[in-house]
C-alpha cells in the first residue's frame, strides 16, 4: 500500500517527482494552481496546451518538464470531465496520475486540485486514496525474475486547493485511516479474484476469509461439505458434486459498537471456477471464469471494511463456495433437487449454477431475520448484453432500499442500472415435474435469473445485484485495473454507512 499525506496548497515548493494537476477545459492563468505554476515555469499554459491540442477533456493529458524551476521534475495536466460525479472525478484523476508515474518509474506523486468540486474532506481523501491505490495496483504474485517490477510509486501527497481553509489534522488523519480501510478492502477483493482457480479453491477462499476475520476481530464460521449437506443446502451440494474439491459455506458477523435494530445480510456468489458443468462452456467463455467468485470477494472485502470503519448497522455475510465442474458425480440435466427452502428445482442447464447456490444461501439468510437482504453475483452474461461490460444490473422488491443503494452509487459514480422483475416472464420458470426450473428462455436472461432468486427471499426487502460485467475488466479502465476490479465495494460501504 502507498503512503499518503495531505498538505495545504499545490506543491510548488514540495519534493515530488511528479506534480499532477486536475484540469477541466483550457488551462486558465486565473486558476489558483495553474496560475502560479505557469508563472514559476515562465510559460503560458493556455498557449502551450493549444499547441499540444490539450483541451482539458477526459482521457487527455499534457506532460511538461519542471525545467529546473520546480522541485517536481515533471508536471502532468490531467483532463477531467466536469459532468461525472465529483467522487469519480477525484478517483479518476488519482488513477491517471499514479499510472503516469508508474510508467515513468517515479516514486513520489503530488496531486493538486484547484477546487474540490463540492466534495467534503473525507470523501475527497477517500476518492483520491482509492484512485491512487487503483492506479498503483498490480497482481504480481506469479511473476518471476525480469517480469517482477523493480520499483514503483511509494508515496502520494494530496494538495488541498490554495483558496480553501486546510482541514484540521485530526480530521485528515481519520479520513486517511478510513480511506485506507476501503483501499485495503478493494485490494483484498482484487487479489482474490485475480488468484488462479487452482490456488483459490473453495477451501482456500474459506481459509483466506478466516485469516482476514481473525486479523480484524470478526466472528467467522465455516461449514465443510458434510456440514452443508446436514444443514440441507442441497442445491449447493448438487453444484459441488461434479468437482473433486469440496464446497465451503462461510458466515461472517459484524456487530456495531452500539446495538442496532437494522440487520443487513449480504450474500455473495463464491463460485471459484465455472466450467459450466456438463453444459460445458466453450473455451473462450471459460477463460476468465475464475472471476465467478467476485460476489463472494466483494462481500468478504466489505466485511473487512466494516471491521475497520465500524458502521452503525449489524452486518452478516454469507458466501456459498464451490466449483462447477463436469466430473462423474456432476448434476445432470433433468435432475430434481430439493432446496434448503423446501422448494424443488429441475436443473435443465448446469451452467445456470449461480442461482442454485444463491437460492440456498438466500433461503438460509431468512432464518437470520434480515432487515434487508442483498446479494451480489456474477450471474448472467445476459446482464452484460443488456448493460454493457461496466454496469451492474440491480433488481429489487423494495423501492426504498433499492433507492438507497442507487443513491450511494450516484455518489461513488459506480454504474448501477435498475432492471425490472417482469411478472410476465415468471411462467418461463415453470416446470412440469418440480416447483421451478433453473433456466428461462433465450431472451431476458438477467430477469429470469432474478425472478428465480425471488422465489427464495420470501417477503423480506431484497436487492439482487448482477455484477457479471463490472466485476472483471478485460482491459484497465480510467477508474479500475485490469482483471478483478473491486466493483461495488465503495457503493455498498456507503450504503451501510448511510
Ligand atoms: N458465471 C456465469 C455468468 C457470467 C458470464 C459471469 C460472463 C461473468 C461473465 C453464470 O454461471 C452462467 O453461466 N450463466 C449463464 C446462464 C444461462 C445458462 C441461463 C449465462 O449467462 O450464459
Ligand atoms: Mn455458469
Ligand atoms: Zn457462474
């Protein structure tokens, strides 16, 4: 993790290797950061920017030399889109600056804002820390020799706008600690998702959850295969049977300092590898299926953040973990399995396994009497077809709770889009031999998956978030790394703290 400090005013006298400045539009000499900077450098930044075709738009950058007039050897103007949410703007700016420094092998980066875009100190620091850690993030566990990076960015200085009263040091320290907790959670989730599936088996995921829980003092319980069967989570057992590696069921409890009447139960899909089972996926679709435990990683990481940031509500996490493999014991198409809830399910596509293990976990969650039940799962390719690769689909039976989560997302800038639990598609899940079948038809796949889950949540307020797209990035984006992204953690944490 990086070292952070907050200083007042831009670092014209500081000692950074790179000074990055957020700029929207043509650089203006009246700007409280750019003005003094241009003067010190002895250049007209507007003219220079015109020459270099830098208009201060998103994805544009202008690199300058410090010309020996500044302690910072290099300067980077980073174009920022003023229409995106302020938190995302700050995050994106930090990502771009740190990536630039990384590419040039610079160690100490200063980030300067002339305006915090309406963000309060804590949110500004959080977005900047999350962005900087995102820019610096690399999964290098399995690289050797010359593939191992030698150095990288070590410290980041956040410069408050010159015109703004500097925040009190105690507030800054607290904000840095809270931001660091979120950054740590994001790193945990990304590492877990990026870990190869031969290493991160269900048992290993459970061990890492135990190690994390122990480190921060969270209560944790892990059920093994026989225990899962004894408890009656038969759908989870059915999915596991095609695999050599046994299943696990993880429960983690967070209790707030003061007892709360609100109990949030989180469920995360912990499919450590999805081959499709007997309905085997084609090779291309299978390549990145180690990401199918992203929901579980998100939930575990959020519990870590809870332990460190102590929101006022009670939170319980449930993570059903298994592989979906085509071994000799694998579930067949046509199999009928009795779920934990008692409802029977005819399995007609073994690749629709996520909803099976979630159904048991959701039904079990009802025993815990949640105020609200929220699941996160890389559930359907159909959701990516509907919303593209960067947005999550949100389904809910409760407008108030859904609104809360969507408002949190509007703040963080993470993309969520509410999709309907369309009643007319319900009949697609009707089976002749069981209460339900586990797949609908070709169209509306994200909706039929959500409708399937709804059969297991009773009348409890429930939100289902399909993160099949945003949990994993084929290529790095302006705000997230390649591979596991950590999507959803900032928003869910904000929801728990709202
Ligand atoms: N894990 C997949 C969904 C997925 C697809 C996640 C792409 C991430 C990226 C899920 O288990 C699955 O296979 N869903 C099927 C459902 C179908 C068989 C009804 C799908 O989306 O094709
Ligand atoms: Mn599948
Ligand atoms: Zn899956």
